[in-house]
């Protein structure tokens, strides 16, 4: 063991990224590749009557213009394919910005110019684009991914009637888009043996392979094999988790053209092609005693869905499970609009959690109880649920949320807070302090890792998970090096290729829970295999030493009681004459991660200008595998939460159902100047029920409480309660 796990190890892929050596999906050089560009519908509901591609086909460099009349008939794959239909299979238009034609040309510029020359005639129908116009048509969708859209325990309605104190409020958030800096891209290559290779910007190469295989299964020439390659991602945030139509259409276009085709979505096309966070309304009623004990929670949320499906991607998990409350009722309704299907967007549970944590602050003010104390009084150490056979409770496998409250409050100086709204000023600025609990679920997906010790004594780790910018190359390399007793520079980690053993999607905070265990197991198996070779080899100084008495450090193997008896990985494997190759699997379970965020805002009242000036967080993520990458997740989550609270809002024209701000000049996201320094604290205690070296999934949790904490701080600064994000300047004047 090298002691690497838990250290502040710098990113092993950092130099490759800053020097341009890292090859992203669109950087892959494929000889003879053509360039594709999509023609998008300009209506939101109706059908295509005619497509005139003559001018486009006459344009220099254009190879083909494919329409629904040309495309092979594909099957709609199961989830995580994100749409209930595949475009360009018929003439029907389900939303504005739906692909209706696919231009293929020698260069990207030629394809873009030709796409502008394609003329499409439609039969248009009036779209419905505003949720407020049809709230009376809200319905309870069928369960999605085995999750019911109505759940609860006890009798919330009766408990609310009897409650000493009640809070009855509605909270709202708009449509939002992921906007990763790297656009979605697919390069499709059909090999002579029938293999389809996709260079894809994907958060889940294994899932993408499955979706593409399903889609082409019914065609006259299904691929003999599908390989998906995605070694690096320039951000995903959930946008690249599911599989989207552009991937399937590019594979189909490449087959029709008989040559590789590369497609890179434009920024504007990303606003209708790869999901979004749905517009969301959350009607929340709390009942409590005058001592601050929750007695009832009744929550009804309403989210945008499409005419063809009812998928709710923003679950109310924290409302159901975070606080101790005997009577809880949750309903998740949908409203059908003529918009693209929504999807998971970083920390999808934030939408409901924003309402819950704001309502807790409102209850705190109503009762005159400190917001931290109120949460402590309603803390629970068990997961409360209602199963088919009645109410159940099971303990969390180590939950240190109370310690998070204490550590963050002390570091922030919360005890100095004057609880009276509007009483704290600094010059002409109002100063407010707010806090919120942070929590999110994390997943687990069965995964496998393969580790090879080469003749040079170095290790190569292969697994088909992804590096989406969170530090996966580094953390998995640390785990393998630590178990092997090798320097981290002697471990090469290869990710993002379905040619490697199947592994987890990089979404839902599932990478660490799913992949760390198998990597640790593979490294443990490799170390044991090399030690077995050494102690059985008469040429080794370790010959005859019991295998359990051999330790590995710094690339060497030592006899525990006699360190003069030593060998090296390189010498053992070289004498063996062939590399040592092993695999590892280790199942895990899903769970929850917790934390707390405290922050300060300053508001200039004459202008309504708001700044977040200080942030302190504390999180319980089990064992911290790498403090540097964990802190990076906190900084990213806080920045994400600031965007959610203050800036991000996709605007849709109510008459045409078109997105009117599909760019980064009018869809605002935080930049470095908007984000203060963040003090990130960690409890750092391994949890007993984690097979990932005691670690939990973490990436989704930071930021979940930030929007509510900002709103709570605004109330503390001004006495004005805002319940709908974004909190823009006009709401503060």
C-alpha cells in the first residue's frame, strides 16, 4: 500500500488538457470523414409537407441531403434514449428545433451553408408552450424507472388540519439548459466487417452502445458490433448521459453515404436536441408544532412533459426522506407542452429541494427558531419509506449531517448572526446570511475493471467508465496505485471505450460507488498474482515466503519481517515472461450524501445588484478519496447553484414555442467574477456499507442547497421573500 488514497493528488490528465494533447470526440482524426449538419424544424407542432433540397444539392461540396424518405427505419430504444420518437422517420413534427433533414458535405462550412438552402413547407398547428396556460390539465404520469409519482406515509392531510403552525407556499423554477462547453458530437464509422464505431461525447459509452444497437436491430443491415469511444468530455452535467437522436441519425447518414460522417451540434441546436431542466412549480405545505417539530409535509409539484410521454426527471427525494416527519404526501404532476423532452440536469433533485429548504426557512422565521436549530430538531438517522407491506425504517450506513451543520456554522461564524431581517448593513449595502441542507441520492451500476502488469512492472487499468472533468483518471489511478504499492506515475488508466470491461455511466454520482470497488479488487488481485509468482519462483529473493507476509511499497515487494528480502514488479513479471492480467468486480449499493451550505449576500438596494460574497460548506461524503478533486466538485456545485438562483432561464416564445435565447450571450451562466472563494470542509469518515473504500457518490450533492440558501440570505438582508428563481435585479428593486 502506498497511502495515495485520500491524498491531495494533482490531476494526472491536467497537462494533456492544458496543452491540447487530450483528444476529445470531435478531435479524432478519421480519414475520409464527411461533415454533417442538421436542418431543424421551424414549427413546434404539425407535419412536413415538402422538402426542397435542390439548391442545397447544387451547392459545392454537398454529397447528400437526407430526409425522412431516405432514412432507414429505426426502432425507438429503451431508456436512456431520451425521446419517445426518432426524428426523420416520418413527417410529423413534435417540437421546434426537431431535425427534419441531414446535410452531408465535404467540409463543415459547406454543410452549414447548404443547410440554409433547404426549403421546408409545413402544415402547422397551434402549439402550447406555457405551463401556466394549461395547469388545469395537469395529470399524474405513470411511474418512470420504477419510481411512483405519488408516494408518502401517514396521513398528511389530517396532520395539516391539526398542526399548530402551517406554511403554505408555492415555489417555481424555469426551464434551464446544461450548456457544457463542448458541444455534442458524433463521428460514425462503418467498418468493412460491419462494426460501427462511434466517437461520441457521451457520459455513458456502454449505455450508448446499447441504445444504438437497439435502434438498428430491425434494419436490413444491423451492425455486427458497436464500439463507442469517448476518452474525454468537455462537460456533461447530464446533457450527455442519455442517448439522443443526433447520434442515431449520424450513424444512419454514415451508412447511407458509405463514408464516415462527423456531426457537431451548434450551440443553438443544443437547446432543442439534448434535453433540459423542465419548468417546475412546487406547492408545499408544512405542518409543525410550536417547538419546531415537523408533523406534516404535503408537496405537489408540476413539471413540463411532452404530448408523447410523461417522464418526470426531477424527483422529490429530499421531501420524502431528509427530515423526520410521520406524515408525508408527495405528488409529481405533468403538463403536456409542445416542447422537447426534458432530461436530467446536474443535481435534478435541486428543483424540489429549493422549495423544501426555503419553506424550512419560512417556518424558522414564523417560529422564531434559528434555521440550523430547526433542522437539527428534525434530523433523522433512518430512511423513512412506505413499502408494499407498510411503513419501514432502515438506518443510514453512517450519516454525519449534524457534524456538517456544526463545522460549517462555526467556520462561517453563524453564531454572530442577528436574526432580524434587514438589520445588517455595510455602508450602502444590505448584508444577509442564509443556509440550507444539501443532499442528493447516488446510484450504483454493476461494473468491471481489468488491470495488466506489464513486463516493465507498470500497470495499465482499463474500464469503460468516463472522465467528464471530475477527476476520474486521477482517482481511479490513485486507488489502483495504492492497492498495488506502485507510484501513481507507474499506473496508466484508460477510460471511455466499450472495448474495455463494461462500467458505470458518469451520472447520478454513480462513478465512485460503481467503479472504485472493482478497480480496488482488480489491483488487489493483480498484487496477489504477482506475489504468488514471486514466492513460487526459486530465482526470487522472496521464494518460500508465505504470500500473506509479503507487502508492496514503492514498486517493490518486501518480506514483512525481513526487508532485505525484496523483489520488484518488473523483475517478477519479466522472469514470468508474460504480462499478468486480472479483472475485478465488487457490487455496491445506492444511497444518499449530505452536507450544509452557509453563505453571505450583499445587495445594493438602489440598483438591485446582488453579490454572493462568502460561502462555507461541509459535506459528509464518506471517505474522501482525493481532497483536491472533492473540493473541485464543491466549487463547481456552488457555481452551478449560483447560476440556478441568479441567472439561468431559458425563454420560450409563447406563440411559436421556440427558444429565443439559445446562446451564451443571452442565456447567462456564472463566470469567475460571479463566484466567491469557497471554504470546503469534509467530515471524511468511511461508511460501513460502501464497497468503494468507504466513499459515497458526491458529484450531485454540492450546490443542491445553494439556491435556497441565497434566497434565505436575501430575506435576511431585506425582509423580502423570493420564491421563484432566478432572483434577478428587478425583483430586488
